[in-house]
C-alpha cells in the first residue's frame, strides 16, 4: 500500500475546494469594490505577472529554496546531534536545556543584525540565519522525544544487558521519531520564514528581496505573485517532510507488527 493510498480523499479534495473558494471570493471582492490595483489587484492581474515574467519568479524562488535547503539541513542536523548528546549526558542536559528553551522564544529577527556585523552581507549570512532558526525547534523536540521513553521499557532493556548503543537504536530512537519529525516540520516552516527575513536584511536577491522591492515601488500585484510562489514553495517542502514521515513511521510500525506475529522473523 502506497502513502497516497493511506491518505483519505477528503484530505486532498477539501484543501483544493477551499483554495478555489478563496480565489473566487478574492475575484468577487476585487470586482465589486473596484479598488485601485495598488490596494487590491485582481487574481487575473497577479496571474498575468506570473505568466509575463516566469523567469523572474523562478530564479528568485530557486535562490530562496537553496538558502532554505542548505540552512535548514544544517540547522536540523546540528540540532539532532546536540539532542542526542544532551539526552545521553545528564550534566550537559541540566546545563544547556534551560538556555535552549529560553533561546527558542527569543525573536530571531533580533539576531540578524548581529550576524550582519560578523558575517557581512551575502548568502553565507542568510544561510547562517536560516540554520539558527531551524536549530532550536529541532533540538528541543528531539530531546523531548528521546527522554519520553517509559521507564519500564528502559528497565526491560537493562535486564537483558542491552548496551547504550543498542538501547538508543532499538528503543530511544524509534520512540523519539514522532517528536523528531515534529521538530523537522517546525524547522521546515521556520526555515522558509527565516530565509525571507534574511533576504530582507542582508540580501539583494531571492523572493524576500523581490517582495521588498515590489512594496517599495507599490507594486502589489508583483508582491502577491511572489507570495503565491513562496507559499507553493513552502507547501512543497512541508509536503515532502510529511511524506517522508508517513513512510518512515509506517515502515517502523509495519516491522513492529511483523515482529510480534507468530512464525515471523
């Protein structure tokens, strides 16, 4: 059974219907209110911008996507590694976790000027900011998952002399997967936001910079077109993470079911 077969049809059709209703209401409002284009351009005007200059949006979308992928991957990977270290070192956990939780609520936009001072402008600063934004939800969620293993199961592994590595691979890691994927999903969405903020502050390219330039020139149609491309990009990234999560968790549960069935290996 494929992942698509396990997704209810309503989960696919209802969002599409809601999108169609939203676009229809937008069209009706723009026609009925007869507002100037700089206040409320019609969907047709926004669509025309996308059709007239597809390369403009494609190039900037790729620049933003590259920052999201590189920075997000760095933040998620480093967060996962630190989470494993924190979960296995009580002293490190007591030392760092309070600061990690406090840093999670810190407005990350306040850090952007600091990165600008030390790294200057350019892609490196934008990638570093995205990595910083993605790091904290990943490490906090993964630590929570690794530490939520029931004590009874830990005692059971200890009773059969399972070492730390075997306990981690066969107990802690599978138990932490849902929380870890929750962290990845948070990091993915925040990476897109972080890339846009970084492009506002330190870059002259990407969808964020395009939106900023369009706003300065009161081109609401270009702004909305860039926002649509950004939303599609974010949804695609989030969809990939959800698909991987479904696949990994399904395979894990399927192995668990087979392992407890009589006569199976």
